[in-house]
């Protein structure tokens, strides 16, 4: 192998002098390149290392999760730091906020984020200004004196869309860092760092892993100094990932583009069918022209995701019956797996009060869309009668 060939492969995501397409990066970044190396990064199970190497103890690093970080960083042209869960990744970013400082946050964030922010407020650790994320002028007005803007778009489970470009530009002008929870969109559907955000956060438990068999989180930034601070927090807080989980996530990343494309295609199809179903009050999916923020989503989203929320013409008990009556679709929480899952979000005490009790969240998998619809239609019939 020539020196020129070695140099070409030294930068993940680059080949023949140009940036690869995301599908090619997902399939190749983080792969060993040395002659005689295995095709795939092996699972390294160890708690410590023989003295004299670059890593002294397993909290500081592991070859398996270092490979995953290289690959995920290449997906967003940044530096990725992986954590033991999505919430651990969220906490690592929140931990960068000085004590008693003020941050901006959505009024309808992921329930785990909401619970953690409430806890930090109760402990006088920070102050939170909650804003309507699709009221762009209101978000910008609330920035005065804040030290972090926390965005989530689309939001979970109301599928609200923030005008990321405008909000991020305003925050940068005010020298306020911006963090974006990008779990629903993934780096394939939306690139927060490209829009100027400082942190892009994902629960890798969801689409990156993609098989409902791991817990993992990731924060990506283009600032090496921020990445090093996050690594230090991970080490000191003990939120390091396991080698098995990172090996599974790296394997999942290889097929992410195929899985995500299928999930998005299925989701748009199902959202359209639900929208025309008389048993449904309304459908929340940013890919539908009827979505109130569809025009904003079109400006910065490359794909609209695989999650569809809808509200039935019934009560909470009937919504629960819909979820209990599926056979192909799994009645379970979480999202982003190859299998379709369904749940009534209001069953969780931590869910925001503005979430309608009859709202159902459907995470669309990679099954044939006609089979998913057949199952969903049958479940709706059990609870609400025929359309």
C-alpha cells in the first residue's frame, strides 16, 4: 500500500479528494485500514491496559468505541463523544452550563430532558426559560442573558419543528452556544452543525443502533476543545459506554441509510393514509404539507423521519385499546428500531400535560408498508369501528 493511499484514508469520509455521500461514510468510516487488519473493528472487552500505550484505563477509552466515534464524527464532519445512554449525553452537555446560569429550552421537550431540567431547577443548579420552539421571534427574544440554547426538532412526540437556521444564527450573533437534540431526524435527515450549532446530540439507542438491543448516546461538535471537555466529563461522571453496545451500534450504523430511508418512506405513506381516515382527528408528521411547520422542515431537513403521531377521535381508553390490538406492530415505548412500535404517550406520568391523552406515537419500522397499515387499520377497527 502506497503512502498516498494511506493519506487518502487518514481522513474519514474523504476519498479521491472529495467528501463521500452519507451512505458511503456510514458503510466505511471507522473501519480498520492496516494491512492484515480484520475487516471490522473487533469487540474489545477489557477494564485496563498494559502500561505504555495511549490508553491507561477503560474509562478513558476503548478501541471499539473509538472506532464508533470516528464513524459518527465523519457523518457530521465533527468530533463525536459516545456515552452510556442518550440521557447521559444530554447530561454531559447540560453539565457544561455554569451554576445558576440561564438556558433556553423547549416547552415540549423529550420527557427525559424535561425531567432532568426540572430536577436541576429544583436544586438551583440552573434557570430554565421555556419557550415555544416554533415561535422563532419569541425564542430569540428570550435569549438575553442565556448561556445555552437547547433545541429539539422535531420534538417528541408533538413533532414541532423549529426554524433552526434563524434561531442558530441569532444565537451565534449573541455568542450563545446552541445544542440540538437530533435524535428524530438523525444526521441523515438534518445536520445541526452544518447550520451552525455547537452540539448535535442523538440517542444512539434509536436509529443508529436500530435493533432495540442497546443503550447509547452521542454528542458531536466541530470544536475539538468542546469534545475534549465532554470526554473529561464522561470519564469523571462514569458515563462511559460498554464495548458490546458500541460494537452493536457501529454495526447498526453500517445499515442506517437503508433502514432510515425505508422508515421515512413508510412513515410518509402511513401518515397520508391516517390523514384521510375518518377515525383520526389529525396527524402530526413534518413531511405532510398539512403540517403547520412543513415549510420550515423543507428548508433544513433532508428527510422527515420515521415517527408519526396522530390523535384518534376517541378517548384515552380507546387509544390504549388501539395499541393493545396490534399484532405486527409492537406495543412498546422507544423508537428507531427495525420493527414498528406504537404507544399512547399519555400513559407516562412524565409526559407533558399539553400532549393529548388520545395521542398515539407510531415509530415506523422497515416492514412492508401494506402490512403495517393492515395491522394498524385492524387495531383502529377494534377500538373505533370500521372507517
